[in-house]
C-alpha cells in the first residue's frame, strides 16, 4: 500500500498571507522533490478542498488536481473529510482537528499500517510531538532550506518496514442490556458506562459504532439530545457512526442467510461501506440470536446485569490479545 502525504496549501505552497499572483509559488519545488519518491500518493488537507466539499469528494479531487503538474496530479487521490463547525451543533471543538481529519481519511481508505506524513504550517492542529508532522514557516511557505527535512520524512515513510500485524478495531456497541440492565429504572441507565469507558481509554485504536435501537430515535451528533452526549468527551470523539437499518439493506449483496441475523448483517454492512481495509470487529450485545450461531466477533452480555466486572476483564483480555 502506497505511503500517503497529507498536503496543505496556505502557508506551505505559498506564504500566508500572500497576493493572488503568488498563490502556489512554492509548488514547483515540492513537486520536484516528490518526483524522487514516486510511490507517495497525495491527499489534500488544505481548506481549499472545502470550496467543492458539498459537491462530493470526486469533484473536490478533480478540482484539486488542476493545480498540479500532470504527472503529480495523477497522484492526488483524495481530500480529507471536514470535521469542523462543531460549535454550531452544540459540541466541543476537536483539540487537534486536522490530525483528526487525516486519521479519519486513513481509517476509511487504508490499512492501519499505512505509512504517512503531513506537510502543514499549523502545529497546534496536531498532537504535540507528532512524528508524522513536518511544520513549515507560514510566513515563507516551503523554502529550499526545508528540502532536506522533507526528504528525510519521505524516505522514512517509503522505506520503513510495514508492520502488517497492526490493525484497527471497530467495536459495535448496544445500549440496553449492555450499558445498563435491559430492564431498569431511568435513574439506572448507563450505570455500566464508566466501566467500559475506562477499558477503552487503554485501547485508543478502537473506534465505536452504535448498534443500539436508540439510533433509530436519536441523532448521533448534533445540538440537543444526541447519542454522543451519553459518553464522556474523549470517548464520544471515537464514536464514528451508527449501523444502517437492516430493513433498508439488499440481501442479494450479502452472504446467503445473513438477513436472518439482522444485527450482524447491519455490522457487516457498515464495515463494507466504511472500513473496507479494516475487517477486525467485535460486538458487545445481549441478544445472541441477532448474530449467526457461534459468531466469533460477538461478546454476549447478560441482559439482566449488563456489562459488569467479569465482562470488563474478558473484554480487556480480548483487546490485549488483538493488539499485542
């Protein structure tokens, strides 16, 4: 799998601020270096991509390619998703927004072991000490004096051994019978949540997708009463979606008989659409009959108690074995 360069424009391919006739003035220098590393593919992380965001990624990529020489343009394969404007939806802003956008693109499009780097002028949009980030002085943009460091980064991502054992993990999470007993008083809802959150903090590679029927009644991520608001901030940021409703799926596109096990069917459908390179998953659920018999990806929870101490120890051991 080809290494990925996430590329910013403003403050990198030209100074910021700059006059219109100076836009992309440093692009020829960056392109000349990239020609020595032909395996590196490019994903645009610049805010320029947002001019076409509402028209779809394919349109945005096509327009971004027009700024590059033909041989380099063919290596521009994507644009990062946009995770901004969270405050308008009543949510806290992401602490490292551009890094989060890069990671979201990687998880949706590449295996976990894909080497990558970022060329950007805003260090505060990335976690401190990120080895994947090369910061450019925004007052000047990319200068000849930056070439050696850039080449070192490109050499690292093109030559480093790929640990193909490294994988993401998707946790499909039910609410009723898991985060609280299936039958419980309102004040006891989510009584098991903190136990699960504590474990997940030790495994940051795990993303969360909600399978609960609550997803059919409440939005995932918006102002007001949302599914993410039931979790602490750090865990809520790892909730990346909800499964589709099996009533809207076409059984002809899935293995024979899977429609008899609707929750597993919904999990597989979400993975196909969102994690084609990351097949590893685990479901926490109290209804085994919604999954195929002896499903190795299911951890069944007792609905009378929900996710309690022994379940926590078992989950921790499963995750430890997966990531060791």
